C-alpha cells in the first residue's frame, strides 16, 4: 500500500461526529429563515424581521461552508481550501451576529438612530468583507488541517484582518445580547410579561453560545464552535417562538 493510500484513512479518522453537526444547523437555519421571512411579509416587511432573517441566513451560510468542508474531507480526503476558509470567516466572524444585532437595533431604537448606526456600521462591515476576500491564506496550514477551518490561516501580511472582528463582535454584543437582556429585564420588572421575559432571556442565552464556541475556535477548538452554533440557533428560535406566541400586552 502506498503512503498516499495510507494517509487517506488517517485523514478520514480525523472527522468525528461533531464535525457533521453543521449540516443539521444549516437545515435548521433554512427553516428559521423561512419562518422569519413569512412573518416579515405579514408585517409589511418590518426592518427588524428582515434583518433577523438576513442574520439567520448568513448563520446558515457559515454552517453550510463548515458542512462542505466536512463532507469534502469525508468523501475525498481534501476538505478545506483557501476560498472555503475565507467564506467561512466572512460568514461567521464578519456577518455572524451583525445582521441579528441590527435587527434588534431597529426593534428597540428610534428609526432615525437605527438608520444612522446601520449606515456607519455597514461601511465598516463592507471594508472588513473586502479585506477578507483580498487577503492571502496560508495554503500549507490549511492543507495540514483539512477538516477544520480557522481564523489563524491568514498569511502573515494579512493577520491584521482578524483585528477587525472585535469591533463587529462588540457591536453584536451591545445590540443583540444587550438588547435581549434589556428587554428581558424590562419584562421582569413590569411583572406583566413573564413569557416575553423568558423568550428574550432565551434569545440572549442563544446569542451567547456561538460566541463562547467562537472564542474557543480561535484556539483551533472548532468543535466547540459547531456545538455552540447548533445549540445557540435552537435556543434563539425557541426564545423567538415564546415571544411571538406570548399574549399581546393589554392597555392598563
């Protein structure tokens, strides 16, 4: 048996069950995106629902890339490529929480303020997106770990691109997690909307879980990200449904 054929089973053995979780996450994101778009259509395309649908869509794009990497690795032994790694980083690190945060901004803030902040933040996101796709990737590092994408694979001259993501992450924390936590606290203090308090609390928790996984992925523990993405999306959807199905507030 040649060394090449010896290497293939060893590569396939690296792909564990956890690496296939993004396939399930992608399917869930497709269904959730459809639910959000249907509701947006019934609500005159309310901006917060449209942005949430965009956010869940790109959530699914990121997990679809992860699924592609896993399936390519399982079927051919190849897996990740510089282009796939760039797509993964863009969908996850650049667009992972930003559209969801923008949706929460439109829900909670005055429309004029939401427009202004969105215009400013979109300019930064566009710059970061361009930087990701213009950057060179370390093809050798990717070939050495074909079953797992990473933000560490930028070439030395382009490693500064990773420094752009904390700005976007802070934005997402403030408006997505912070907005959900604020709403949860407000509903609790009102004493009138217990179900909405539970729902917004679950949304905040669901938004935190991929962030925890993403922090571990920075140290090449991408498996934690896959678990966090799946659990996070499920918890966010459950929280959303709790809020939607809660009784409407009644005038005192």
